[in-house]
């Protein structure tokens, strides 16, 4: 790739002092600070939009990466030889959010709330290619439920079941009931929400919010890697981050409630958003992920890692139920009109 990257960088008004390979990018030390050159697999329209909204965030004092335009004023530069597009971004050299540090975790949640709050003030309409379908989550869970049924039917029809398959079937009914009830409650919510309530829940989402994309650099926290940004129900970012963290913390109820409180202190959650948060976390997504991996893998050989993951999910179920039951009351779930998932009673 040598020379190809150098030729790409020549299309920018920057002086490159040195380069080094990084995680999926080329780290560049330049006369204008640290920068990263990355392949970009989205459309030109998405790149132009990202440039604009990141400039908006930066212009309002929010620490986030920005896109460096080429000498021609373009957000992307194309390598005609290998038909690959590149994006040069201002970098934030520093350390990632440490998931072993409680304050780092809470800071990351606050930064997410600040991003959602400020992005709501972006006065240009969200482009159509960025908008998620109003019922995208419902459709996703309906698809997951069909996939769970498919795995169940396949295993049930086997004469000789291995250790993983026996474990999977042992807990299938409980998780499948959770999945069905969450899906039904999402369907009911979609029916009773009016247009105004539904739109108030939607906004610009980071799309890939995790500890790797929250960086402490030069005395401040910054957000990076917005390539997966979408326009959707904003608590999707919060729910995904909470799930990933709590899986590492054995679904610690205290930490989970602290994370929600940290977000809510910056950006107040509406009753409908609280309902969405509960339902998203109540769906047995980890169990589905394990099932999906099994479905797409070679059935004649089961990885010991898959068995370990399933055993881990089973071991954490009591703590997960305790957290979700607390979350139901903490977010006034009963006042929102939702019901606790039966298996969590």
C-alpha cells in the first residue's frame, strides 16, 4: 500500500511528517496536528453530510472528530487504481474509555447525552438515506424470533444432540417467551404513539457507540468514528452501550441505574423513551446472537467458546432479571403503559 497512501495524502493541504499503521487507519503526524486516513465505504452523499454535521458539532464546542477536505474541497478522495475512497479526519490521540473505570463509563454516557441533545439543534433535515424505518426495531425483532424458531426446529429434529444443543434447548422456552412478549409490546407501542411523540424520540444516533469511540485526549473527552451515524430512536445508542457494559459487569443493577441517571441528568428521557429503553434491554439479544452464530456455523463441530458463551448467559440471567425489574420501576414503566416481561416476574 506504500505510495498509494502517500499519493492519496498529496491531495490534501497538509505536510506529512510521519505515518504509522493503526487500527483500520493510517495515523498521520502533520503540520496541522494528528490526523487519520481511513477507507470509507459509504456514499459521497453520506460523506458530505458527515462533514457538515461534524463541523456543526465542533462549531458549538462539542469535542468530536472532523473531516479534512482535499485541495479540491472534497470530503472524500478516490484512489482510481483500486477504486477505493478515503477520508482524512482530525485525530484525537489519547486513551479509550476504560470499561473497568466506573467514572469513565458514566462520562461516556454523559457525552452521549450531550451529543444527542446538541444534534437535535442541527437545523438541516436528515437526509433520506440516513433515516431508519419507523418500525425498524419491530421488524428486526420479528426476524430474530423467526431465526430462533428455525434453530429450535433444527435442533429438535436431531436424533443425537451435542452439549451446546442440549443447553440451548434447556432454556429456549423462557428466552423465546421473553422475545415474543417484547416484540408484542413494541407492536402495541407503535400503535398508540402519535406522530409527534414518535418524532420526538428520533434524532441523530452515533450508530456504533462503544468504549473504543470515546477518547480522552488533551484534557477532554471526544467522540470519534461517526461513519455508522443514522437517524433513529436515540435511546438505541444508550441501550446498546448499557447492554455491552452490563454484560461485562454481570448486569450490576447499581451501575445500570447510574448510567441511566447520568444520561437523564443531561437529556431528560420521555416516558416513551424509557419504555423503549426497557424493551430494548429486555429482549434476549445475547441469546439470539449465540443462536445466530450456531445457525451460520458448521454444525458438525461446535466450538467450546460457543458453549462458554451460552453458559455465561445462563449464569447471568438471575442478575439480568433483577436489573430489568428494577429498571421497570425506576423508569416508571407502569406509568408508561407497558407490562413487565412475564419471564422477569
